[in-house]
C-alpha cells in the first residue's frame, strides 16, 4: 500500500509540474508533439550529392499500390523535402523515415520566452495572427487554453518552438531571426498585404559553425538550453516561417508510444547544411516528394501513413513559389483533428481517416479500440489501403476541409467534386 501511495504522489507531482508549464495532461494515451515539413529549393554543389536518385519504375505496379505514373516526375520539382531515418533502436517508429520533430518539452512553454519575444507580445499569438477556424472545431492541441494550464505562452507559439528545437537537434538546421531584424519583421506583420519574406527565412542567420555545434550539443542535453541559446546569440526562433498544416494522432490499438502531433510546413530558398545527430537519427536525405514516394513503393524506405499522405499533398504543388503561396494563404484556415482508425486482417490493412464512411463519427472516447467490424467499401472514401503487404495506396473521393489539398497519389476511384 505504501509503495502504491508513493507512486501516486509522484505521479500527481509530475502532473502538477507539467500543468505549470502549460502542457496538457488530460490526454491519457497521447503525448503532445510537433513536426516540421521542411521544403527547400534545389542548390547545385556538394549538398546536391545528398539527394536520393529516383528508383526506376517496374514494368507493372503491385496490386493495390499507387500507379507510379500518377506521381509527378522528379524533374517537375524545384524543391526537396527533408526526411530523417530513425535508428533501429528507437522506441518509436524504428527505421522509419520521418519529418524532423519530437515531443513538446516544458521548456517550450516556459515564461522565459516572454522576454525573448518581448517586442511581439502585444500582437495576437506573438505576431502569428489568428486562425479563422471556429474554436469549437479546432483540434485540442491548438484549442487548449494554455494560460489555464499555467503558461503565458500560447500553444501556437510553443509547438512552433518545439518543432524548431527538434529540427535543430535532429538535423542541425536552425531557423532564426536576428534581434536586429525585429523592427522590419514587425512592419511586415502590420502590412498583411505585403509579401511575407519570413516564408523564405534565414537559416542560422550568419552564426558560426562552432557556435551551432556547441549549442546543438547543449540543446540535445536539455531543451531549456534552447532558450539560453537564443538569448545569448540574440536571435529569435523563426516561428513566423512555420505555417499550420495538419494534426495527426497515433491510432489506438498499436503497441508503443502514441502522439498528438501538430504538423507545420516551412519553405526555404536553398537546401541548408544538414547533419544527423547519430543518436535517434542515422541518416538524412533531401529528395523531391515524388522521389521519396517512389522509394517507398520500391520498399527502400519505411514510411508511416501521415508522411505518405502529406508527401502526396505536396505532389500537387511541385514548384516552390506555388507551395510558398499556398501555405501562406491557407495558414489561417485551420486544420482537422485526425485520429486514424486501423482495421487489419490477413490480406489487408485499412487506415480509415475522418470523412470515410466507416470512420467513427466521433472520437470522444479516446481509449477505445480500433474499429472491429468488417469494413466494406462505401460511397465516402478517405483511407489508406495496404493489400498483401504491398505499399499502401490512398483512396479518397471527399473534398478536404479548410481549403486543403487532395493527395495527388490518391487512387483512381469514382468520385466528384475534386
């Protein structure tokens, strides 16, 4: 009894500590996280050597997989996307290729950020502006009032800080703005009709490589050192370059950790210097979205449904300027709360997404098991289908909400309105 009592006291102390920093402890089965889709323009030179060559297409695609011809050719793209391969020893998604990102830390909600962002505190969400999506339909990761949980830092800010910090830790890419640029940045925010130059932000902002190596090691040791780094180097994490993109939750019924993840996207003019951390990340690659999907289809990469889906969306916009324009215009629309429901039998795995006829209408009971009834194809399709262990194909015939994109790799099924 004493041991159980001690454990419950420790758990309550940990929960109260988290609440002081604005972290949401009401999700019993999910940990909040953030990830960054980083798109960067092609650059000739040594960095281009890290780009992955396209896998030749076979004479006929496997049954149930994407038609390779539906993907744009790599030559259609003028940008690459950063993918990181997780270590086989990783406790979550081992050997998977993922976008940079990770779990939110108490330091991301620390009130110390108020001093660093002092010039922007009078602007809504530190100058990020307001999303048009009604609060009642916002995903909980964004709708939660962090002030009630003890943090003066809005969730929209803290999760961007998390995404930037994790990207720096895992890939060495640091997106920042010099304190000396604050005045110009404030002017851009005041004139929302002007071209938003923060979408093609500075990388490392002229900081020396020795500084970045030193601080990267310190930030890897403890997330609070990210605050120290920004203060001592007199820079701001460039939260304004990150645009809200999606919200994915790890499905129930799967072994291991589960995350409620905010997805952001950022456009860079050039591919920055990148290096894996040799801990959680064992390899990085800059490749076009179609090249990455080709490698997935050839079973050269292991990619989870969120990455498959989002890379498919990017295939709609192979030009960086078009992607840049789309993400900046769509940024205030909001996004959906997506909790996939997985059904599997001996021959296929279905990952059902919101809007699919067989996806539960509500996911309010977040401790429930996956949908267990035998699914049959219905008129409303929004799913990933993997047949006989072949790579998954997206089936979609619904209109996405919040002015978002339909993945270009969606399989050819009868539909209308797309």
